[in-house]
């Protein structure tokens, strides 16, 4: 079952992640572009996941994480 792509704004902190990242950071426009592309792939993702079972990690979240690994050349997925 496909999980939801929920943003957790606050976790043990009173400031959000959006407040911590500068507005002119180069990843901000890339994030908007990636979110647009992933939103257009929503039907494709729905077709790949079963309606039954335990919810998985949202594929959008996994793809964003993999993209960051490629950009910053992180060698491991752990």
C-alpha cells in the first residue's frame, strides 16, 4: 500500500525546516521542479502499489532522498 507524502513541519523544535533554509538556497528551485514532476507521476505511482497491506514510505520521498544522494554524492543508502 502506498504511503502518504506528508511533511512533518516541527519535530522537537519550534522552527520549521523552511525557516532554517535560506530563501536563495540553490535547492529551493530544484525542489519546486521535482515536486511538480512527482505530482504529475501520481497516477503512475498509484498503479504500482497494492490497495491492501501496510502503508509504505511514499515513493516521492524516496526519490527526493535519492536525488539528494546523487547531488551530494552520498555513497550509501543507509
